[in-house]
């Protein structure tokens, strides 16, 4: 018991804890690492918290990530605009980035493609590309920031998503706009409503004043300059206004869901 | 400066005097733990898009892949920030920063550096820092503040765009964040080596005396 009390002196256990953590780090594969990796048993001992044995690092990280979603939603200021840049600042060539190579990128036929609209909207009509091109468009030159860390400045032109949501009579009190895309292994991503209604969030039809090329998401991309790149879906096929969190391609693999910038 | 504090007198009556009070020890080791998590997960994130022509060996990164590294980084940041804030507040409120780290004079730093390099620096009184220690400890606190602020700028380059602008925008903040990490790692190497060379200083940071 006396020895136990000694171990509870702040500091002693933590050094051991760090050493344990460091030891368990190498050579673990990605999923295994988060799941099996570091038991917080030592921390439990240290703090005296009553935590069950199944309390794993993975569960803790998931909970903190959810907490971070909430913090980011609170930090999100709908009136804060992403910085804009002169055209001379545009990154050339603008990088192509996906989980597949460019020659595997979806080839969507613009003549037959229709944007499907579902969920909590008054008008569920599908939209052809020509119809969408008739809507008023604005251009933005903003910084695209990838979750990997790199960034690039691009020029995107299209219709503010909030104008379109108004047009189709979307219930903007709903929690999400959920996008589904044509990427080969599927791609979808939920966008929280406050971000969807941000003035710079755009249904993008042009890149650098040209019709959106295949590399950047033809026929339609959702440009969200207040989000990391992976929250900017390309090759969009449908959108659903919903109160349900339906997950996303990267979000389900452990990337933070809000991922706001 | 060298005045014995009231709490020290009480402690001295019982046993030897306390060199590192309990709050310092608790915050120090919590910080060490959080820092190791932040640095190792930070290396994982760096590897996804290296700023320079090298990557960190997989074996010394945390998280297994980018998403795991990010989860660790954005979890440990709370521990680091909350612990660091308590440390700053306590450092000012208790007068520890003033008593322990000030004044820092160029002459003192130069003479103590010479003494250190020739092995003549005294470690008899661990409750008093020499000028090299004062400079490095004060400096690493500043670096610690900078790495948190540049990290916040990277996390929220739109919401905190004025903060990001201080670092030269998003890309500038990446470099500031990286070099602060490099400074902290360099500090840690020296810090750990010296602590092992003067084991009683390590003991003081563990049991206080």
C-alpha cells in the first residue's frame, strides 16, 4: 500500500506511461494502432478514475474527435470569409488529388447527368447541367487546404449553394446536406448546415474560368473554402438535406468530421 | 532572489527543503507526456506532406497513418494547452517566473556558458537556476507559446485568420510550427542529457527534494 501511494506521486507514473506509450508505438499497422495500441490503464491508475477495462485509446480518440466537432461548430463564424487572393496567386498547375490516379477519375457524361435532390426539400426535381448553368454564378480565388497539410490557391466559379438551397425550398433548419459522388469506390460527405449556408460555399461549375475539367470534378464540385479539401466533394451526383448523420468516405475512416478551417 | 520562502522554511523544519513544489512536478510531467504525444503524432502528420526533403521514420511516429496521427494530435493538444495555461497562470501568480527566471543578463549567460563548457558550473543549490538555465527555460516557454499559437493558426486558418496572418498566413504558420517543434526537440535532448548527468535534479523533479 505504501508503495502504491508512492507511485501515485505525480510524475513517477507518467514517465512510465510515456515509456510504455513509446514502446508500443512502432510496427503497428494503421487500424491496429488506434484500436489495440495504448491501454489507458496506467492513466486510470494515476487519476483514480473509475474506467472500465474496455476503455481503449481508440474510443477515447473518437470521443475527443466528436468533442472537437462541437468545438469547431461553436468556433464557426458564418460571417468570417475565407481570405481571397489575386488571380496572380493561383497555383499552377493546381494539383489533382484523390485516392485514385487521374486516369481512374470518374468520366461523367454531362449530357445525361442530372443532379438528384432528395430529403427535406420542397422541390425534388432533378437538375440538368444546362439548367444549373442558367443560375447566377460568382467567382472566388481562395486557398484549398488539404488534410495532408499542403495547400494551393485556385479559382472556382459557380452558384452559391445557399441560393440553390433556397431555390429548391430546402429546410435550412436541417442539420446536414449530404453529398454523394461518382468516384470509383464511392464517395460521400456530410456538410453541416451552417457551413452549407456560408456565403462562399459554392456549387462549382468552372475552374480558372473554364468548364470544370475531369480532374477537378466535372460536372460539379462543391467548393467549401471553410473546410479541408476532403470536405469539398467532386463528381457530385446527388444531394440530400437531412437531419441524420450519414457518415462519409474519409470521415468513416477516422478523419474528423467537421474538419473546418 | 535567494530569500528562502515561507513554505520552504516549513518544509525545512520537517525534512530537506522542497526544490520543486508539487504543482510544478505535476505540470512538468503532464507536459512531458503531452509533448511526446504531440511531437510523435506531429511527425506522422508532417510525413503526409513533408516541408523538406525528408520524412520521419515510421517507427517513431504515432497514429499509424495520417488519420490516426491527426486524432492523437487534436486530442493531446487539449492536454498540452490546458496544462500549459495552468502553468503560465501559476508561474505568474506564485511569482515563480520572476523569482526563478529573472533577471537574465548577457554577462551572466556568457560567464555561466563558459563555466558550463569547462565543467565548472556548480549544481550545489538546485533551487537556483544558473543563467544558461534561466535563458533556456524562459526561451522554451516562449517557444511553447509560439507552437500553440501557430498550431491554432494551422487548425483554423479561416476562423483565426488574423492569427494566421501574424505567421505569414497558412503556409508561413506551417514553417513556424515546424521550427518550434525542432527547437523543442533540441531542448528536450539537452534537457534529458543534463538531467541524467545531474541525477539529483531529476530526483527533485520526481519527489520534490
